C-alpha cells in the first residue's frame, strides 16, 4: 500500500484544475493538544471562482473518502469520484455555477497530513504520536486552506456522515462565512451504539500483531487483518436489515473465496470479506483509528454551555437530511437535531430519504438524494 507523505508538500492554490493539489497551511495546534509543525491538505477543485470569491461549495467526505469527489480515475485515484453523480454541469452541485472544493481531512492518508506522515522533528512517521484530532480541527484546517485560496465565503458546505458532522460544525464555528449547510445522515453527536461499533473496529486493529503499537510503517508487516475486520464491522452499520435481506438474503456465496471456508459461505460474508480486503489496499489503519475517533468525540456542544447555545450561533440556512433506514445516525435523531437548531433560532429544515439502503444511501441512492437536496441548493 502506498501512502502519501502529506508533510512538507506545497503547491500554489489553483482553481478549476483537474487532479489533486497539495497545499501547506503551516503549523497547526489541535484543540486537544499537541503541535503539528507543517500541515499539508490535499484538495481538488472544479469550476471557476467568481470575482467576489463567494460562489464556493465545500464538499466534505465520509470516513474513508478523499478529495476526489468528482471525475474519473486518475494517477492519484484508481476510482472515479465518489460523489460524481452529484457534482458537475447541471448537477445538484453545479460546476457551471459554483467553484467546488473538496479536501482530504486532517488525519487522513490521501495526501493530507496524518499518522503516516513524516514528523519533521524525528524523520519518522508519526504513528500514534500523531495528536488526537477533532471535527473542529478538520474544519479549522479547511478554513485555512480556503483562506489561502482567496475564498471570501461559502455558498454551501455539504457532506454525509463524518462529512455531515463537518458541515454542521462549519455553520457553528464560522457562522459569518457560511450561507447554507447540509449535514446529511449526521447529528450533533454520535449515539452510544455507533460509538460502540467504532470501538469494536478499533480493538480489531489494535489487537492485530501487525499493528505494532502503530509503528508498522516500513516494517514489512501491517495490521491488514485488523483493518479488514474493522471495515467489515463498519459496513454492517452502513446498511439496514431490510436492505440486506433484499440484497443478500441467505443466498450462498457467489464470489471467489478470500478466506478459508468454515461450513460453507453466505453471500453477505463474501461481500464483507471483499469490502475488508478492498480497504486494506487503499487506506491506512492508523488514519482509520484517528478519523473514527474524531467521529465519536464530536459533540456540537463542546466548548459551549449547551447544544442550544452552540446552535444559536448559526447564521446559515440549514438542511438536515435523514435516511429512514439509517441506524448509525437514525432519522429520528437527525430530525431532533434539526428541531433543536430551529428552537435555537436557526433557519433549519429537515427532509427524509425513504430507502432500504441504510446509512450508505447518500453514496448510492442518487435520485433520492438529488430530490432531497437540489431544491435547497438551487433556491437562492
């Protein structure tokens, strides 16, 4: 697995340029302590920045996502854009109208500074010496990038899951900078069931002998099994039980075996094996730990007297998108967050996607997602 160093790289900000760019935002102090001497954020852009530098849409990615929200496979990305049906001329995020930015988050492993990056003080990868980062840290780092790009304000920030947490935090942390925010399948704080499933994934990685307390870089042995199991556990939280009955049922496996069989195989098992194996080939286990923990730790009320006080800061118009079959961020909890924002004085809206796809609906049910968000985006 090849990971980007994500430290020391710098490239002049550009607009409307295909492909990934790397930009240094300088030294950064995470809110929970520690210092990063030189932080790089990898990002991509689409469209053109207008004269007022305010036609900007920031797309925030999910847990194992990256900056490649749109476009086909390229040198840095073996896959097409993970939100390609949503981004482009005439699409909900219209690149003929907006200057669109998507950055790989702080702590990631796709070009941005993270645990696999080299610490300039030691000359070695950070590993678990990388400071704990939060959703607020990710947003503050993105703000530094946008400032360097010359952006004067965000017309829209939108994302799902951990990206939805970022979208909400943007509206709270920088209220005068954001016109609209769309948190999709996200709330102001992940519930105990979600945190518990995250812990199962963490234990799987950290119990793998290949993890080596996080210092596995350049040793020839990595926690592949642990990361694969963590991914398998995560995938189960992204789907619904009815959706799995519809997609897999109890059918025997039709995929080639990736592991030794034990009394036969079901299709759902083979699917999970495939997903685990796929992530191992493109993601860093330590980044998985750090980003998952940031998702767990997020509470919009942190630093404020209450959730209501935090949400009372919001000046942007909000659209919360719930998914009927989502049990990682249940629709009822998403709606409750929207209602709290309204009671706090924010212009808060709520819409629901009715689907069996579960949490993952915002990455696959394109028609339903477009119907949910496009009217809000285009109603300026």
